[in-house]
């Protein structure tokens, strides 16, 4: 088991320097057990998703039943006493909740590494669940030369539902118990997540109910209906309340949050594993930012495998809540304008996502509508690929913003770009765009 250590108690002890733990409490640190006061009263940290911590349990107790009492409340920790036993409850207990749900800020004593980020075991399991259902999407080089930059495209629009969302949807549905599936599954989405959940529900022969805002266009509703999703409409404010509250009382079934469910995040994070397997010397991944589920999954996995990698969120100028949150130091509500770029640009960063993104990503880049249209046109003309407007923000950031961040010392490391080009991956999230918008983009009339 692993316990939290407050460096404020003793300035000679630091969470980011495990050797100081051995200096103070050699026997306890070898076991991965530390206390945060002079009597070594154990104060437990949420390490339940860390496979290395579970290995400690196995070392101490073998495969016998595990009983642990977690009493400390506070940031990134449970807010009430919770007991768990057996491995299944350790991994999946529904009432085990923290602010960040599955990530925290403390150190794993066994490895000497921060456990803020995701873990190979968690993502490896997600990869196994997705095998044969989703596809390993291609990582293509952008056919457009820019001195000092190599830009690659992770093409998630080639998934069966034309979007990355099928990864997270599949991962969560595949781990649900028979009892959880009895009354069907529910999600709140007007686009790609709705299609992803409906698609895997049809494959698994599960009832699927989708709550959509009444502003959803007819084309999206028809796409959800074709996949077998039962559609319920409600006013946008009520729909967003469901997103914020994580509850959908008007529909029966197991609720799958489209962004902040930890299994959805882990499914999304398999994108990072594929990128780093194919391009291990990748310097940066640029990710469109909507609800936060994509970038938290990608950054958690990527930062664990390669801590030096840059992860930047890409937002549209008509709605950039993450950029505003970074400037304010906390989540704030902003006004959002409608535009042809949909799928990103909500009014506020979700409260449960904020502690993760502020820790795991390196910043947010705001893209103009003109830059987004130019990037989409370039993508069509150079690689003959079509993607949605949200995807084009990541390409725009790669083309015209990331280099400036490097030169200003706000990203990566300084280097001679002529001798050592920077390798950037732009995530193309999906192909949710209509023909009229594509034509306007090519005619430069957006």
C-alpha cells in the first residue's frame, strides 16, 4: 500500500525526491508505506488505478482479500471513509470517487515516479478491449514542407463511426457487468459520442438511449437513429446540466459521461500508445479541446511513457474555456458564439476535468476561424483528406503556432531546427462536416 507524505511537515522531505523518503524512514519507504506526521499515522492516497501499487498489495498480502480504510479527505482524495475488498472492487467500485476520479498528484514509492499520469496496465487493457472493434488509424506525414517542422496526422476519421469517440465508448461498454447492462446504457451527446455509444451498443445487443439538445441538426439525429439509438430531446440548458451533474434522471440505464468517465479517458488514451509506438521521437501532440476526455486520456498515457513530450490543447476563438481557465487560475464561465466549427467550444471547463488538465497538459492554443478554414483547405489539397472543423484547429496550431511557442521558450527545448526538426502530431478527431461547409472552405467563403 502507498501513503501520502506532506513535505510541509519536514522541508528535508520532498514528494518528487524519493531518496529523501529512505533517508527519513528507511524501512517504511522500502515497503512503500509512509506517514505524514510524527507518529507515522498512515494517511492513504488514492492509488487504486496504479498497477504498481497493487503489486505492493500482492507482495504484502498475496492473493488474499484486501481490506483498506482510507480516511484522509482533501484535494484528489476521497471525501469520506471508504472500504474496499477484492481486486474487482479495488478497480471498479462505483462509489469510490475523487475530484479527479482516477488520477492524483502523488508519488509511487516503488518506482520513484509521479503517479499523476496514466499507466501502461490500464491502457494495455483498453487496447485489448478495442482489438477487432476499432482500427489502428494511420499516422500520416503532412504533404506540406515547413522548414524545421515535421507534421504528422493521426487520422481518427477512419474509425467505423468516423470519429475517435468509438474508442472510449467501446472501452466502457466492454467492462460493464451484466447487471449494469440490464436496463441499457445512456449518454448525453449530440454528435460523435452518441454515434460511438450507439454503435457499440448495437454490437453488444444492448439498449441505448441518447439525450440530445433540441438544437441538434437533423443529419446528426438520423445518423444516431440509423445506429439504433433511442433519441430524447431536451432544452440545451437541461442537457448541459446533465453533463455537469453526471446524472440523467429522465432516462433509465447506466449513464456514460461523454468526457470525464475514467474508462472513456483510457480508451481515448490508446491513441497516444499508437502514436508513440510508431513515432517514439515525437516532440508534441496537439489535441482539439471539447469536453476534455480526449486530451486527458492522451496526455495521461503520453506523459507517463515520455514525460518530456508537449501536449497542447487547441481551442477555437469563438469558445476557448480552457485558455480562459489557465489565465484565471480556475474554471470560469465564458460566452460562446456559434460557428461552423462544432464539437469544441463549450462555456466552461468541467470541474472534474480541470484538476487533471491543469496538471497534465502544457497549455492551450486559441485558433481563429480563418486559420481553421485555411488549415482544412490545406489538408484537402495536400493530403486529400477531409475532417471536421475541430480537427483543423490541431493542424492550424501545428502549422502556425507551435513554432512560436518553441522560439519563445514556452514549449519543448531550444534547438537548431535546421539540424533537428520538431516532430508534431495533430489529432484529426473525426469527419463530422457537411458538403456545403467543405465547398465554402475550398472557395474561401467561410
